[in-house]
């Protein structure tokens, strides 16, 4: 079984959804740069705050993100890494600080991605993830788990979602191609129910 798992995919491919399930199933740490940066949105750095980049759909500068990942990985025994690396420089940095056992790419068509992102709602209190159509809460706007208010992420408007997809194509697709060429990439069709996609991933991990 793999204990150092990297999940790659475009915005909305289901990395967060699947990482949470994998972390629970295999007792792994869920290391996610998106959540880590959202928790530090107003942190002052020499490049400004993460918020400025995130709300525009742009990448936060590498030194800020690399430091977060290095600290998180050094505290983790087994992990599932989600949202990093997003460019070749980050991929190079990652190869210097850890070894990967499995690299999984969730493949989802672009128009499906836009529908998933614009319909996503997250709980303001506990962070649980919903979708107005594909994974609705029992009561609209209310979290099933804790009763908190469901809100839309600031970067999930259609305009910012499309900008994030364009940043992904330019910066992160070369990372996918890099792992394809090293022969490490396992490609999984991410256009199925979350349960079906999870089964596809666990089949791969249990073969490793
Ligand atoms: P981040 O938070 O990492 O966002 P992302 O990569 O754009 O990914 P998402 O969280 O949007 O999508 P996901 O794949 O996790 O999908 P989810 O499971 O939620 O990054 C945000 C920002 O932070 C970046 O833009 C950047 O500014 C910055 N940043 C982060 N990392 C960085 C880095 N390394 N370097 C520089 N900057 C960085 O699913 C989406 C929706 O679809 C949900 O509503 C869900 O319910 C639904 N869904 C999921 N699976 C399915 C399914 N199988 N069928 C139907 N619906 C589904």
C-alpha cells in the first residue's frame, strides 16, 4: 500500500473530495495547499498576502507555498498531497524533500469542471463540501454535519474559475506531462460518482 500519495487534477477535478476520503480510509495526513493558504489568506509576506493571488485565480508565489508544504510533509508519516505541485519549479522542489509512492491524475472534461466549481458550496464552520446539484445538503444552505452556513468560495465565480483553469493549463499541465514521461502517472477517469472514483483510486493504491 502506498503511503506517500500525490493527487493531481484541474480545479474541480475532485482532489479535495477524494483526498479527504483517502486520508480517512488509510489514516493519512491530508496535505492541501489550498486549505493551508485559505487559513493564512491575510498573512503578510514579501510578495503581499495570499488573498490577492487567490481571489484573482493566480498562483501564490513558490517560496510561500514551498515553505508550507515542507513543514506539513515533515510532520506527516503517510500523506495524501492535494494542490501541489502546480508548476515545474514546485515539482522540482518536491522531489528534493520527499519520495512519492503513487501519482494519480483525475481526468475531467473542462465544461464539467466549470459546473462543479460554480455549484460548489462549503460550510463556513467545518469546511464540509457540497454541490447544489451533484451533492446537495438535506436543507439548502445548511451543513448536514454541523448546521453551519454554506457559502460559495470567492474564487468559484465563473470568471475566476475559468481563469484558474487557464492558469492550470499553462502551469500545471506540464507537471502532469512530466510525471507521464517519468512513467509514474496513473490516469483515472474522474467523471463518475465520488464513490466510483474512490473505488478506482483505491484499486490502484492497493496494487502498488
Ligand atoms: P485549491 O484550493 O487547491 O483549488 P483547486 O486546485 O482549484 O481545486 P479545487 O479545490 O477547486 O477543486 P478540487 O479538485 O479539490 O475539487 P472538489 O473535490 O472540491 O487552490 C485555490 C487557490 O490557492 C489557487 O487558485 C491558488 O491561488 C492557490 N494555491 C493553492 N495551491 C497552490 C500552489 N501549490 N501554488 C500556488 N498557489 C496555490 O470538487 C469540486 C466540486 O465538485 C464540489 O462541489 C464537489 O462536491 C463536486 N464533485 C467532486 N467530485 C465529484 C464527482 N465525482 N461527481 C460530481 N461532483 C463532484
